[in-house]
């Protein structure tokens, strides 16, 4: 079987963007690792070897391929610093975003490994940027949790384009002055959820738990004041909303001006959960693998992160192809393709390339950072033409390539 176009494309992408310390043989093995993860939808060396054997990308036997994959786990050259960060940094700069939404959250590989991950929001998905792992269900040795967060933020700071506003989104585990101080010290902004018992104080000096701002479902409130009485007051905006059907209110603190719009921005935190599903049940099935040693896990995560970016590159290209089709004006609902994520669309395209049923090269671009999520994008693409009429479709042709909301002005 001839080598599919995707092998050459991925190899060239890595060759052009990764650290020049990486030699040809490591690049070849890394390319095979990425394609094996994508084809097998598995992070298991056995699954990767089986997929590569079926694709015929190498003359080696399946047993030999699996040994090669396992040797990669011992290769010190396979590191995020050398084999992933240069690509992420270059593509972030190339996309020229007006604003970046960074998401931080932990997840686990069953009870064996804890992974603290930072992702960047892109059209309804979260792209992995940096991560840190440690052994699960054991007391931390060495640096404490916040020292580890601090070190991870240092890594992220080296990857982000300069002079681009950055807003961090985080759940209640990070609703603490310890996290907020780390963010503001770097000149970044934040919108963080806090527990309902967090004390806040308004400009008149009234102190109470943030949950009392919204005493019953359907209420919402916003104020400028202070928060975190026990840890020392920090000046913050407080926004609370108790949606109908929810047991408790959503309570947020931010350094941005108080606005209910912060709730909608915070909602863009949730794609990090989709990223974890991509890593586990819906994508690379990380939890089904048998890799437990932390150094081996780190190297495997490099391959998983690269595979995720390659998949989103392809999914973005598919999405933009659909957006380039002028709407008929006959549809006002979400089409079939809008019900599939960029990750799902990317996997479909990549598998066609791997099996030779498609020869369309992947465009390694991530543009339209200010666009809404893909489902909303394709919905507006069709619904606006339906409302305005086909004769006016020229007005809405490029509408969905723009965000339905402007970047937040710090």
C-alpha cells in the first residue's frame, strides 16, 4: 500500500515547526505515533501498533511496531518542550487572535494519574496547550498544588502571543486568592467560579455570602466590591445567577467590570470537559491503556496532544468548506453537520486520508478565533438566509465567520 498523503503532511508539519534538536528518526516515530493514535482511536501501544500494521505505513511486523512504540516511551527527546510546544506557539501566533480564553482544569486516568491541563478555547473546543501529571491517590511530594499551578502558568506564558488579552476561566477548585494572585501577577484577566459560601462585600460595606445575592431560582445579580474575607479581601466583580432547574446559583468573581455577560463568557469553560472526553471515552481511550509510569505517560500525552491538534486542524477545514457553500434560505434548523463536533469531523476526514479515499491536503490553519462555536456558526449561516431571504444571502455570506459577541475590553 502506498504511503497516504497524510503521512507526508504530518511529517512535514512536525519537521517545520518542532525544535531542530529533534532528529529525522524521532520525527518519523512521532509521525507514526500520531497517525496510529488517530487511526486506532487509542493510546494503547498495542492498539496503535495494530492500526499502523493495517495501514501498511511500515514494513515492520505488528510485534516490532509495538516494541518501537514502547521504546518511544523511553525516548528523552519525546517531550512537550521539544515536540509539542513549538507547534502550539507558532499556530497561536499565526492565527492572530484578538483575545484568548484559557481554561484550566484537572482530570484523572482512573485512580492512577492526575493531569492538570490548560486548554485554549477555539470555536467550541478546547485545544491542549500545557499539562502536568502526578501520581493519583497519594499525598503530593515536593511542590504543593499551587506551586505546580505556578510552574504550569510559567510554561503557558512562554507560548502565548504577546500583547493579546488573555482571560482565564476556571471552576470552583480555583476559586481562591491563591489562583487569582498568580493570574493577576502575570497581567492576565480571570473569570472564576467560587463556592456559594465565599464572602463578598459591596461598596457600602455590607458583607455576606455570594449565594445571598440570588436567594431563589430566576434571580441574577452583579456588583463591584471585594471577596475572600478569610484570606484577605481582593477587589473583584461578583456576578451570580440562579437558573431555573438548577439546585444552586452560579457564583463568579472576576477582575473585569461587573456584567451579566461574564456568565456567557464563563460558559466557554465547558469545552475542557469535551477535551477530556476526547482523551478518554470518545477519542483516544486513554484510560483503557496500561501506561502508568509518569515519564511514559508524559511522552504518550505528547502524542495525544499532537493527534488532537491534527484532528482539530482537519475538522476546522471541513467546517470552513461547509461555510463556503452559500445557504439556500430553506433551512432554519441546525444541519446534520452542525451536530458533529470539529473533533468528529476531523476524525472522519483524517481516516479518509489514511485509507486513500480522499486526497484533499489538510490546511494547517486555525483562523476565525473570534467566531462562535461551530454548531452556532453553521446554524446562523443557514438561519440568517432563511430569515432575510435567499435574495439577500450576500449580506449573510460571511456573517458566520465573525463572532456573535465582541472581545471583552479589559
